[in-house]
C-alpha cells in the first residue's frame, strides 16, 4: 500500500522480511470448523491439533521458526478458550488461559530478540537509497549477539519445560467431554459462542478507541492482541458464509500485521532509549529513531480506516448478524456444516 509518497508494506511484515531473508515454516493445521462437525468436537479437535503443532514446532523446527510457530498456535488455542469461556466456566477458563500464557512467555524473549534483528534489517533495506552504507551495522551486530544469548537461554531445559506444559494441557483438553449427548458437553447452538465473540469484539472496539486517544505503544499493543483473538475466532467460523467471513478475516489479518509491525518499531525505539550504547553514533541513533517514529505514525494511520470498518457495528448487532448466518449455515441435525 502507499501512504503519502512512500510505500508501507505491512502484509506478513513484508516491509521487514524483504531485508531479513525469512525462512518459511510448514503450514499449521486448518483453524476452521469442518463441514458436518459438531461444535464441541470441532473446537476440541482444533485445540488438540494446534497444541500438537506447537510441540512439533518446538521439537522439530529450527529454534527461531519453531518458537514463532508455537506462539502462534498458543494464541489460537487461547482464542478458542475465549470463544467458550462462559460454558467452560470462569475457573476452568482462567486456569487453562494462564497455563498457555505462561508457557508462551517462557519462550517469548527469543522471538522478540529475533524480531529486533529483522526490524533493523528491514529498515536498512527500505531506506537503502537514503542511508550511508552500513549505517546500522553496529546495532545489528549487537542485536545478533543479543539474539544468540537469548536463544541459548531459552533452548534446552526451557523448551523442555514448555513442551511438558503443552503436553499436560493437551491431556486436559482431550479429557473434556465433547460428544453430543455426553453430560457436561457444550450446547450446539450459537448461544454457546455468542458471548465469547461479543466480549472479544467489544474489547477490541474499546481498545481501538483507547489506542487513538492515548497514542501510546502500550495502548496499540493491547488493541493488537484483541484484534488477533477476533481474527482467529472469525477464521473458526469461516464456513458460515465463506465470502463474507474471508473478507473479515483478511481485514483482521491486515490489521494484526500492521499493528504487529507498529509494535516491533516501538520496541526497537524503546531499546535505543534504554540502551543507547547499542548504537553509539548519536546521529545514526537519532536518525533511526526518527525513521521508527515516522513509520509508526504511518502504520497507525493505515490501521485506522480498516479498524473503523471492522468495528463499525455495536457488539450486540455484530453477534446478532453472525447468529443469523449461523442459523442459515447449521442444519436441523445440530451439526455446524
């Protein structure tokens, strides 16, 4: 996309990845409910597949890619938990959500360090015609060393700890009753997931308002998290009205990537503020911070109309519309497809 006279590339962090030589990972399991699947069984299947993929990523992929893929899978499972928070009960929801959150945090530092390197590489590539060659090489060297140290810290026992936590979560998820007619199973109606969708949508809508009112990195980061949960939930329900749902999911994916890139820039700016020795040349440091601010502003501006369109409806109207789609999609047998 073009903002002003400059191209700002945000889909899949393309503006970063062009300068970072990314290594693609194998596709993760399909997140959508399948045709003919009962709701409870489908949500359980998706959760188990995502947990299995997270373990496989951590044990079988290159560490940086594996950590990235595992964290994405954990966010998807947490989106499922938010979808069925009310029927699960607050106690179960909180226990499982905290367990997955804490597992993700154990390996989060490694991914954050890798993103710092990618961000500097991406900016150097984007502004290669304007910068003195090697302007940010010292910073990139320091970040690479930092990345290696953090990777060593989270490898080995730390990875084993996360895998153990995810294996335990999988056993608990597999034990949940999910067959129709089983005592304690989820109801098959839209009411089962309506409150969870409405809560995530409402919080995203409110956090968007906060972000543009406060204009702080923290506020935009909180909004980003709400966007991601809604994105995963809408992906789950894509079969209701594929054309309509794919449009919503595409906008949410764009928005999540824009806010993710904005967050990466903010984190690098914060690091330079807290550790100026990472880039000792004051002129180069101020130049980089100026570029970070400039691009953060542009990404925020690019996100606004997309967010305004996605969150245009009141929360109740949004879920009532989805409920209408659900009833047209779901046959009288109680199945979801």
